C-alpha cells in the first residue's frame, strides 16, 4: 500500500489498487470478490472493473480467471524510474612510464556506456520481474526490504497462498480455538474429516481447525475467532460446508450460518 500511495494514477484506479493491496498477502496475491472491491472503493462494479482492466494494461497487476473460484489477482505496482545518463569514460593518454608489456592485475578495463547502462536497474521492474533463481516468496521479501521505511515495522502475515500444493506442507495451527468448539458432536467431527480430505492439511489447519462446526436445529452454524476469518470462510468454503452437512446430517438446501465468538465469551 505504501508503494501504491506514491503512484500517479486516476482516483478510481488508485482506489481499486489500494483495495487490492489491502487484501493482498506478502507475495502480492489476493482473491476478493467484485462486491467487496466495489464496497471498499464506494464505486459501482462496472467502474471498478474498468479500473482493474486499465491497471492490468499498465502493468500494475495480473488477473487469473479460476472457473468456479473467482479471480486471483497478483499485485506488482510499477514505479517507472528513468535511469541517469551515463557519460562515456574519458580515455587516459599513456606515457612512456605507464606503458608495460605485462597486463596489470589491479587495473580494470573501462566499461562501455552500454555495459554501464545495463547495470542501472529500473526499480519499478522489481515488482513484476522475478530475478533468475529466485521464487515469488524470496522476491516478495526482497521488495518489502527495499521499500520499508526507517523504523517501519514488519507487516503481519496474511492468508497463505492457496495456489501452492499444500498436501506435503507442514501442519501448523495459527489461531487459538474458540470455546464454542466444546459443543461439537460426532457429526461435527465427520464434517471435519470430509473437509480435511478435500482441502489438504495446511489449508484446513489454518482456516478450520480452531472454529466450531455445530449441527443445530436451525441448520449448520460456524463460529469463528475473528470477523476476517468468518468472512473468508463464508466466501470460499460455504459450498463445501453445505455439501458436507447434507451428506453427514441430511441438511439440504440451507446455507451455513456464520458467527464470530466475542472476546467477552471467547
């Protein structure tokens, strides 16, 4: 977001790029819905869509259409910097005392203007070019270090990149379990087993291991630890939860109900 604020963009495009950057993880990936972006920007869906299309044409982001899963955005704001003009080195005339029949081991040959220009990097390109031998994770860390201001604290880690194969990744619980989880029954555990088999260990542990999945007379209720967690699960896992509840408990056609456990009770 710090980089986006410094860009010279029309107001609608800057708002759209700020909204995407606010949702992005440290690798620059995010997947908000168009309704979410329109609400954050206080613009219509069509205005936001035009802004995103213009930003993509300018090289500030990349979109990946995922059938049935929405759009995956990769944010890489460009800062166009014109490199300084490099003057050609002035030749140094040789004198008889300076001439030697043996090559010097300490004197470096002068660089040509083209070679010196090649070493001048456009800092804006760092946002969309991956250096050889580096991954997106390493490049993201390099960019954060490059643009971090003196005294600025490191950003908190956001959601994991779901495009990576999570089946072999280490299992890690990232949040404290809600107290409502103690009210789960055997059917809740069957639903968990189904979801874990479908999603893989790491995604399951990150998003569902600490929530409560309750079979109630009114249907399926999911109690999360934070509004962000509840919103993400509702947007991305509602269909999986509904199908699992239908298979295990016979709940047909009802969408899950989502709650956030308050600190006073949780």
